[in-house]
């Protein structure tokens, strides 16, 4: 993929670039938003910019891709690229925006590394960038084509037809296309992007997992996040959006989806990570699945556990399913071995299990380690992260 000359230059300069990436990415975003302020208000998540997680995710993705090119030149890190492409497609990213990113990213690299960026080094890293960018552009084009939309035209107006309070800080929204056209097909585990107009004129976007299968509608659930700007969209949805209001919603995307096989499944989640798992369970129950299904969930307490009743109903409906639940601070009588953090080493994981994980990064790391120790193959462990994926570099 990478030319021999560029491979050697990238290999030689990767430690320097990797060591400075923490300086390069914040400077890149400063330059990008100074030149294109609407990208910050209408495309990028201001909360992730404020806490630095988007900068970390970009740094990890660039370093992981460059490392893959020099260490495994004949293997493209498709898992990493697919995840990024799905997120980009849900945001309506276009191929023209890659040239804009290139301009400001390479200006930041040159400013931070100075004389070390010779014309030859710049050309080598330019090759890295466009290999990654063109691969993403191609993947996103296929996603747009599969969705039946023009490149970048993923948004449609949806009318809120129902909203349900699941817990004190989780609300479910049911929406239908305002234009009367059919609801797009979605696979269990996918998400939609939701764009809202805020008082300062910004049109911020967040992704929310599909948490159910209503007829002729989409259903997503939103946990209220504290703070500003991190919680500006969830707060707006909780406080301002009522039945009858219109939201801009993307086509469903996401590469962590329920497989179509008949082998055993493990659906493990923590906190609001239960939303895609609930969508998967709803699908399994609706289709009369006979698969062995193990559900594992961790939460603070009974009252913070969204979809608790629905999970019990779906598990009861499935002929070969079992649920294990941990509470950190149970409000009533609760087994001692199910109090505290989830521990998947305590449950029976069937041979040949395909596992799906969703929750905070510490939970994902612990759960993955426990599943590997139980004999689950690394390729059979899939995870979804809410927000920038800070695990991509390690998993690519």
C-alpha cells in the first residue's frame, strides 16, 4: 500500500510524529475551526472538543494507521476504518472535507516539528494521509449507496410521535419520517445521528443507539449528560423536545451489529450501554430466536437501570436465555456476588460464543479480558463505544 521509500521514512519518523501527536492534534483543530467555525458549531461535538477526547481519538487513529502500514504493509486495518466510516456517514461527511482536514493537519505537523519535516518526510506522510482518506472515502461512498442517499445527504426530518421516561435521566424518543416515506432499514446494534438547533445558533449532533423496533418508526434513547457543552444536546432533547416536534435524524449506521448466525450470544453492558443490547434483544425476541443468549448488565442501582422490565420480558420470551445483573448500590435485597462491578468470570460462557459489549471504557477493558480468559476468541468480541473511540489504536 505504501511505497517502499515512504515506508522507510514513515518508519523512521513515526516515533517523532507519535511523540508530538498530542501537540499536533489540538493545534490542528485550532487551525481548522479558526478557518471554518461552522465545523465546530454544526459538525464536531463541542463536548468532545472541550474535554480533549476527540483530539485523543484522532491521534490514536492516525498513529494506528501509520503503524499498520509499516508493520503490516499487506493488511489494511479494516476494523478501524469501518468504524470511522460509519461514524462519518452518520454525520454526512463528504469527500471534499478531507482536503480541508489535510490542509490544516499538515500545517500543524509542520509547525510542531519544524525543520524535521523535510519535503521528503512531508511527501511520505502525505501518502499515509491520502491512503487513509481515500480508503474512508470509498467506504463511505458504499455506505451512502447502500443507504440510498447522495453522498453526505444522510439527514431527513422526523416527527416525534412518542417519548417515554425510562429512568430519571434516560428518555426514549420514537420518531417517524416527516415526509411520509418509509422508515429506512436498520440492523440491531446500529445508531442514528440526531441534530438539534441550540439557542446560540449551533446545530450540534450526537449519536444514539436504536433501542427498539417500533413499527414504521425509529426508536432511540438518550441519557441526560451533565455539564456544558457535553450535555447541551441531551439536555435540549430532555427539556425542549416534545411530541409533535421535528428533529433532523440520519439514516441508521454502525458496524457493530448482531450477526445472523445460530451460535450462542453474550450481550454485556454497563449503564446506558444497555440501549443497543435492548435493541438486539428486541430483535431476537421478535424473530423467535432459539439461540443461547446470555445477558450481563451492570448499573448503579435498580432505579438507574433503563429497560430493566423490557430485558426481563425479552429474556423470558426467549427459550434459551438467561440474565445476570450487577448493582453497585442495590436499593433492596440483592445477591452479594452480584453487588459491585460486573465480573463475567462468574458466569457460564458457552463455547463458540459471539460477544457484544457496550459501556464505559474501563468496563469494556475488564469485560474483554474476562472473556478472553474464558476462552472467547478475540475476533468474536465486538464492542461499541459512546463518544470518540479511544480504544481504536489498540484494537486496529
